[in-house]
C-alpha cells in the first residue's frame, strides 16, 4: 500500500488543503454573516423598540395634556355653573320683587277704583248737584275739584311708567273732570 504514487498523494493533499481553505473561507464568511445578522437583528429590534417607546411617550404626554384640559374644563365649567346659578338667584329675587310690586299695585288700583266709585257716587248723588242741576257750575266745580285733587295727588305719587298704565276712566278724570261727571249722570 505504500506503493502508491507520492504525486497522487500530493495532489490529493492539495485538493484537501484547497477544500479545507475554501471551507475555512466559507465558514469565516458564514460566521461574519451570522455576526452581521445577529448585530442587525437587535439593532432592528432596538430601532423598532425606540420607535415604540417614542410613540408611547408621545401618547403619555397627550394623555397628560388631555387630563389637564379636562381638569381646566371642569374648573371652568363649575365656575361658569356657579356664575349661572348666582345670576339665576338674582333673577329669581328680582322676579319675586316685581311680583310683589304688581300685587301691591293691583291692591292700590283696587282701593283707588273703590274710592273713585265712592266719589263718583257722592258727586252723582250730591243733593247740591240734584238741587241745582246742571246750571250751577260753582257747586259742581267744587265736587269736580275734589275728585280731581284726589286723583292728581294720588297719581303724582306713582312713577311715570305706572301712570301710563292708568285705566281709561282715570285718564278721563285727569283730563276732563266735567266729562267724567257727565258719565255719572
């Protein structure tokens, strides 16, 4: 067996050495590729993780901003609500005061109406008026002056706006007591 050709052994050894070198180079290239891929994968994952972390941080900041905005809205809303309640309370007080004033004016109007009717009755039923008839303006003027004085003194005490609400009969009395007296007859 040792008879084999030493040249063939050398060629065979060269082929094995070449194959071994080629395998070593391939192994080195594969190893480098593995290292590169291993390095890239965490970098890729790291980059992706950084993107996710950044998005998460932005979301957290947005949530905080929204919480602050909600808090401000609640505070402003409660302040606005308190102002509205206070305004409504004042309006309710004014409405109550106006209702009381209307009741008072209605009561006063009723009293004045009764007084006017009483005076009208006195003037119409006055014995002096019946006795003297329509031809004695002196006596009639005294009764007219009495009604006019009563009405004027009472209406001047009212405000201008209340005066404009006076009844038609009251206005007629103020403008022409004689016309009013004719209505009594």
